[in-house]
C-alpha cells in the first residue's frame, strides 16, 4: 500500500515499541528539484552563493523573484530550510570559521578590538577560563553558630586580602 502524499511530504505511520497508539511521522520531501536547490541556495553563506542574488536565481529557474519569495513562505519549504539551516549553522566547519575569524582579529595589532577578540578566542579554545566563584548557600543564618559565622567572615576577608595583594 503506497504512503499517503500530502503536497510536499509523506505521512508515515509509525508505532514506537513503548507506545501502543499509532502516530504519524512527517518525512519532509520537496517534490520539485528547484525547491531543494532553492533551500540549498538559502542555506549557503551569502558570500558563497551562486548565483549571487535571488533575482538571478529566479531567472535560472524561469520564475519571477516574487515566486521565490512566495516559496520562502510555504510551510514545507520553510520546514526543510529551517532543518537544513540548523545543520549548517551548527556544523564544525562553521565553528572553525568563527574561531579563525576571532584568531585573525586577536593577532591584528591594528584592530581596536584586538584584546576583546583575543580574550574571546582564548576562552573559546579553553586556554583561559573565567575565575571559579564558590557559592555557598546558607538557608537560615539564624541557625549558624557564632563560631561558624566568624569562620565564614574570616575566610571571605582572607580571600579579599589575597586578591588585593595579587591584583
């Protein structure tokens, strides 16, 4: 029996082992190859797109640029576009590109944001870490003995003096 087709996707019946009710899983499929090419174009960084503009892409497809704007609003195309964009944005290649850009700014002595870029880069590669702050919670100070309170104050004061001397 063929799967039911609903415009841009197939509805596939699926029964998980822990669930007895039948649910439908939507498997996205773009019927027109131009739609997938359009999604691929949308998820390509603007500096790498071929053709460069949506108007030029419309000419390649033999449609108006208004048609492409309409395609962007179609639920099936938008769903595939969003899913594909998540994969592209979260890809290791993109993370590497960002790290490389941060590194280039970090080593450029003429860049006014060099120090900020260097700090972000070093934090990103975990070469430096922000200082660890110890947080102790005392739910009811009235239950803390005088000796415990004196010890807490002394410890905090000692840390502050140490920071002043080293800072």
